[in-house]
C-alpha cells in the first residue's frame, strides 16, 4: 500500500500534520487531535482498540475521517507541543508509548499490550504500550524533539524518554549503576534495549516538566 | 569528547561522543539515552564532599547538587543529554579560565573540567527556590542550557542583567547584586526585582526567558499543595 500524501510543518517544536486523504479513503485519528479539515471529509467515531484503550489512559475513541466525492485535507495537531514522525508499516510491528499515537491508515491494527508487571510498573509511564501492526501509514508524536536511533547491539534509554520502538528489539527495565546512583543520579530506572532495530526517543519529558512546576503551586492554608 | 547540538532552538538535545578513556560529567537527571557500554557513577559536586549522608541532608535542604559521571568501556560510546525546560543549548570551551554558571543552567562537561559550588545566593523571596552558582575551571568543553534562546553579551565597561536571565559569565567580570530601581519598593513593584551589575571585560551568556516568571504565570492554573 502506498503512503498517503502528507506534510509535517513547524517541526520539531510545534509540529502540525496535514494529510491529503484520497477520495474514498479513510484515516484513523486520535480523538480530539483534529484541528481543521475540508468539508467533504466525514467523521465517524469508532471504539477501535476495544476496552484496552481505556486502560492505557488514552481516550477510548479513535475517529475515522473519510474523504467523500474527492480528495480532502485534514490538519491534525497532537495535544502536546513537540515533534511528529511518520513511518510506513509493511508487516512489521512498532510499539508506541501510550500517549504517542496520532494517526494511521485504515489497515493499521492498534492493540494495547500489557508490558508485564515488572517492566510496566517500573517503566514510569504506563503499564501498557500500543502495538501497531499491519500495513500503511503511522504517525506518532512526542513532547520534545524525536531522535531516531538505529540500535545494533545494546542501547540504554531513561524510561521517561521512550517514544516508540520496533518489535525486533527486546527490552529490560533495570537500575543504573550502583545503589548510590539509583537514589541520587536522578536517572532512576532505565530501559536496556537489545537486538537490532529502530528506536525513537524524545528530547524532553512532560513528567519532568510537571515536577518542575511543583514549587510554583499555590499553597493551601491548612485551617 | 565531541558534542553535537540538535533540534534547536526549543527542544534542543546534545549528543556527546566519548572515546574509551574519556569521562563526561552531567547534572543529575540530564541523561536521556546512551549506548549499552556506558557505565555510570554518582558523586556530590566535590570529591570527598562529606559523604552520602551529608549529601542527603543537602538534598533535603533543597541545595543538593549531584553529578553523574559517564564512561564507556571497551570502545567508544555515545550519550544524549537534555534539560527539563524548553530552550537552547550552547557549548563553551574552557582553556584555563573560569566560568561562573547559574546552577540550573549547568548540563554537562568533560571530566577535565572542575565543578565547584561557588557563591550561595539568596533565596528567591517569592518562590523560595534557592539560587546558587557553580564555578567551572580547567580545560575542556562545557554544555550549558537555557530557558528560551541564548544570546551573548561582550561586556567592556558596565552592564546590567536581571538575575533570572543569567546563564553564565566569565570570572573576569566583577559582579554585584543590587536592586533595579532607586528604592526597594520601586524595584519590587516594578517587577524587576534583583539585578546583577557586571563590571570589567568578559562575556555573559543570557537566556531570553526567565524560568521563575514562567513558573509564577502557571501558579493560578496549578492545583494547590499542602504546606
């Protein structure tokens, strides 16, 4: 399947995706990510991914946008400012961090995958990953810029900075260095990827930013 | 140590390539990814700086400063670092001279650079966060981070910068802290607060935005915390 015509503008800081949907074709888009579209595009809400999507703390709904009676443009803006990445799936499988999904072609299957108690519990972000398989376009986003890394052998990523990775990579969650590093390095737990395949990481972490705002929270008087 | 600065200007990250004998020192929490052969060790800012319990005490006092040291084993390795806030990075090469860096702006340096805590500044009376300065000396590259973009000012004579906009400056500059207006009341209500007056000859790295002003602008939208 050939990929749809699309442009990504204002990358890597405030990326906005515009997809030109050919007549009769459909694009699946993360709920509430649609910013603007041509009037010949019709929207349908589907509970794609089933109840599992509720568990990933993503909203339950994916909307389907179909261009009727001619091509149509749709502009898609993810919730957080940052980078956007396009890849074409052709039978291979990519795992996305739970908030990374933006849009995909109709023949891309999305499932939520339990990471296992140990991996999920310690990886900080979520117990679930979104498994993308099938054929067609896939777009994902990050908070911050996206760096693509070709892993051959081993690579270590701070758990809060993983955006996506190919299924050909195996991973383990572990602590860095010794006991002192575990508590004082500020790195906490990391993912050690092994094998060969592509890995995408982000240059900023929204959790770290949220923690940064802590001293600025108003103080509630205890009375 | 070779540095590549990517994704400028807001989501900037630095890719640091290290050869086998080289060690890179980073601020705690700065590492985002690294090759599998990299080993990490953690220390306080001063070697033999009182051990882990004293360090923990400083952590509780909000004055902690931990450093991580990365070294590849069995060949070269790479390391990615980035700061918390959006903004730019700059690489500064030291060769014997000293650089004074605002503590929040230090990101990484070659291990040949000494990192020491310098003047412990006043506590910001609005937010209670403490501001302190690091003295960097030695030889080698240093990576600094900023909130917003970084611009440099070559001072020859006198120059005034708001304390919230300082990233780093040459030690050749004398600086004094003072109020922006004629009286404390006018500086406080004028919103400029406390400024740094530089004298002499040297370079200042400034950041386009003040993190603490941004933080205060978020206050109304944040959930209250218990005291």
